[in-house]
């Protein structure tokens, strides 16, 4: 794992066609802008974890309550729809 320090407005480049720019830092929250070809999926890691847990639950390996925990929900909030798997891309 590579760990870098970047200030708002600074970028890093991965390969030839992926660029990540720090848009802002506000307290413990960092906003990033990612520029990548449309055929490269960009997913939040918690959604990948939830997808894997959902598959395990469907196979009888994960309790439904664990799935709710992944989304920070509780039984009374289980009717809410989880965030979209992909967030819209904004070109930098």
C-alpha cells in the first residue's frame, strides 16, 4: 500500500488515464474527484463488502442483521434504500 499526502487541488495519477484530485478537506472528511475511462468501475469499498455479505447471506452464511449493520441500519430502518452502487462521475 502506498500512502501519500496531498493538499486540496493536488492530484495523483494512476497509469495513463486515471487521475484523482483532492477537492477539499473538511475536518475528517475528504472530497475526491476521480477522472477515469467509463469502462473502469469506481465503487465505494463498503458497497463491495455489502455485496459480498449479501451473497453470503443468500447462501445462508451471513445473518440478515449483519447486512443491516453494513449499511448502518437497524430493523426499524430496513425499509430505506441503500445508496447507489455507483456515484455519478464528474470530470476534473
